[in-house]
C-alpha cells in the first residue's frame, strides 16, 4: 500500500490495537459511524420524505377518485330522474293535445265554414 491509501484508510476507520507492543500488535479496523451515519440518515430521510410524498399523492388521488365516483353516481341518478320526468311530460302533453283537439272539434268557433255558400 502506498502512503495516500494508508491515509484514506486511517481517516475512514478507527484503529484499535490488541496488544501493548505496537510492532507485533494486530490491528482491527472499525468503520467510523460518525462519518457514515449522517449520509445514511440523510439517505433514510430522503427515502422517508419520498415515501411520504408518494403516500400523500396516492391519498390525494384516491380521495379525488372517490369524489369523482360520487359525482358520477349523483349525475347518473339525476339523468334517470330527468328521463322519468321527460316521459311523464310527454304523456301529459299527449293527453293535453288530445283534449285540446277534442275541444276544438266540438266548438263551432273552430269549425271550418264555407263562406260562399252562406252568402248565396
């Protein structure tokens, strides 16, 4: 190993000696949690924030879909009611039309007369 990689290793790990004699001691390298923890926490917080945003978006979309379903149900019910009302009104119009026609045929005011035959 060259000197620069040794320095990088020392900056990323904590050196713990297992013996009093530095020349014959074994070394165990442990990662320094201080340098990694903020990155991991930031990554976790970013993931949590993304998940929260996704969850909020899904919830908003679900609520919007439910609202649209209710609106569609209301409109469908209104269309059915208007169709029924339309049929009733058509029926009433036919009855009234027949009634008016009968009145007109029974009334002398609406009878067609031949004016030439009356004058002679």
